[in-house]
C-alpha cells in the first residue's frame, strides 16, 4: 500500500497556515516551507523550515528559518528553535535577527524570541542584544528585556528594557541606564532616555549624571534634570537646573542653562550662572558665561558680580575675564570694587588684579576719574 506523501504534507501543513492566519485586509496566506513534517499524538513538528508572514498588500512582515517548529495541540502557538531571519517594514528589511529559541502567537502578529537574542538594523548598524525580545510588526516595535544592551559606533548602552521603534530608528530606554562611549571616554547614568540613532542624538528628561574620563580618572561631572546629547558633535545641552564640576581646575558651575562640548572641553551658558573656585574661595556670577577648561579661563558678561569670601572683597562690572590659572580677574564697564581690610570703595571703567589678595588696580578710560573712598578704622 502506497501513501501519497504530497497529500500528507499538504494535510499537515494546513493547520500551520491557519495558525499564522490571513491578514485583516485579506492579504496573502502566510507560507511555510518545511523539509520534513512529523506528527506525534496530534502534535505537529516541522524540521528545517522557513516561516514567513505577509500583510494585506502581500508585503512580508517577517521571514525566519528554524531548525524545528513545534505546534501546540490547539494550533494557537508554535515553538521554534535555532532561529535566524529578517523582520520587515513596508516590505523592506529593517532588522536581522537570531535566537536559540522562541514562540509565535496571535496568527503571526507576535514573535517572541529568547536565549541569546541578537537584532541588527542594517540601515544604521545598531546591534541589540538581550535574553528576551518581542517583535510586534503592526506597531513596528521590538521590545528587548533581560540583559539588554545596545551597541553602535556612537555609543554602548544597557538598561532594564529597550524598545526599538523601527520606523523612526529610535531606541527608547527604561530603567537603570548606563551609557558609555570612547574618544573621549564618557559615562551616563539615568532612568529614561531616547536614542535617536540617525540624528546622532540622545534626549532625556530625568535626573542624570554625565561623567568624562581621561586615563581612567574623572575630569568633569555634569548633573542635570534634562539632557540633549549630540554624539557626533560631542556636545551636551541642558535646559534646566544643572551642576557642573571640573577637577583641573577645581571649579564648579551652577545654573539653569548649559551647552558643554565634552570633546574640546568648553562650556557656555546664556543665563545666570555661578562659577566657584573652592580652593581660592572666589565666586563670580554672570548672565552670560563661557568657560574654557583647557586654557583655564572664564569669560562673563551681561552684568557680573564677584566675591572673595576669605577677605570679604566684592567686585561689580558689565564684563569680566577670570584667568583661573594665575588668579587674575579683569573687569570692565562700570566697575565697582569694595574691600574690608583696609576698608575702601573704588569705581571706574576697568579693574585688574587678584581680589582674594586685595591686589586690585582700578582705572578709568574716560574723562571721568576713578573715585576712591577710604573708610578709616574706628578708634576704640
């Protein structure tokens, strides 16, 4: 008695087609191309099979090759092993995937992968690794959990969960985020970020810590409540309260607006910013600030006030240039200088000196002379 193997395969494959389903728009029936079909106690298995799913326009949603596909008794779920293939969007490949095992649900509308899962977007080169991933083709969404990492030429990142929006090429990161990069070496810690990969941008609106290193030593540290990083230009922008510290020189800046180029090491702000040198106990505040960390000077404008808390000295002007390396402050425009010991009050157009040592010369470039007021000490 001969058995028509062709009819047998067709009969066994039919439940698979029902499982993967026809799209809501009445498109093509998904295809399966197995090399071997086996049924044991009502359980259907395919060996060395190619599974694919299309939408109503006949465009592929996904196409994968598996070593084995095993169907549940109710044909509502299929387990797959040793997986590799492609995920599509508008008929174009957007992700290459591989995994040790996985499952297909909801007539092919969800593909769940686990155990050493890798997804690569060939458009931008980002590589996503995790122990679990879920592909939702209707939402163009890949969700990665458990030991999630993302790698790109711009950045390496890890988080509790990553949600890759394939249409926008955006990676949304949630929970315990650690991002690192080299040249220069940086480290970013926060709880929520969006990585806009084609734009070379990272944005976040949660408290964060951004650290720059050199030779495994911290050189700079930025703490803020929001961030906009350009990984190509190597710059960080924060519109909101921030605190910035540099190690050499030992200076802290506090304000509500900052643009920091962490490659060239310069920082600027167009809003009120306080600059503090803790070693010298000097504080300068300006409405515009530019800090060159390499040359070790600070330029301030828009109205400046300075204080030396050690000797109770004050200086006010329209602009100022602070050379941190040699401790000199040069102030210009409506200058007022006050000191307590000996007590005096000077006004002029320009002042230069070291305020923490009471060594300041006040001059005038106009017809208006320098005005000096000296207050004699009271006799007991």
